[in-house]
C-alpha cells in the first residue's frame, strides 16, 4: 500500500484498531499506525496533512 491507497489504509486501520474512534485520532498517531501497517510500502516523508485528513475521513466512513 501507498499513501494514495486511502480506502485500503482506512479498512486496515478499522480492522486493526476496532475499539478506536477515528474522529479522535491525532495525526501523529495516525501517521505512525499507517507506517506500521504490514502491507504499507511507501516513503514516510511523502505524507502530508491532506493525506492524513483523507485517511481519517475514509476511516470514519468505514466504521459508520
């Protein structure tokens, strides 16, 4: 997975962190959790706030 795989990342995070409410996840933790995903294979430095916002929004959508 790469940073642009927003919906795949969101689905993985929802599976791995089922008790977490994504509305309250800070971007520091979110970035670290994405980088820690087993299938994630992208440059950690290519991530910006807009990407994290998109992942968070997709994760919220995934759990609702």
